[in-house]
């Protein structure tokens, strides 16, 4: 019986030695921007009062809360200095960011961050 158990343990150990490196290789082969896309917020995450537009104070409050959440989760904030300010997203300079302006800024940001092909 103990030979069966130790044989089973050896098979499990050997399987783990094969599977773990394969999973690590799979993770490292993902394009660098794949994780960043999951991190990009949605317009609704910033539209705190749900009125369909973002004012500057609302934008700043939502951005500060998002940063605080990420810091509390232990995330590295190495590009915080590059975070856009309200005026970069408010393209028509009317004092309000629409969902379209928000999406356009994210698309532009994603394009800049995409690895060269």
C-alpha cells in the first residue's frame, strides 16, 4: 500500500513540475498591454453622480479614490506622474467630459501603450 501511495505522490510531484512552468510561460507570453486593458476604468467608474458627464471635481474625486484603492491593494503606481488631468480628456474644453471624450482618450492611451508590431 505504501508503494502505491509513494508512486502516486511521485506522479503528482512530476505533474506539478511540468504544469507550473507551462502556466508561467503562458502568463509571460501574454502581450504586455493585456493586463493594462483590464485595469482601464470605465466611464461609469468616474461618473459618481450618474448624470452622464464628468465635471472636473467629480473626475478628480473618482481618480483619487481609484488611486487610493490601488495603493491599498499594494499595486505599484510607477506611472502615476503620467496620469492625465481633466483638461487632457476634456477635448472640447467645455468643462465636462462626455463618454465619447473619455473613450477617445482611452483609445489614444491604449494606442500609445500598445507594443510595436
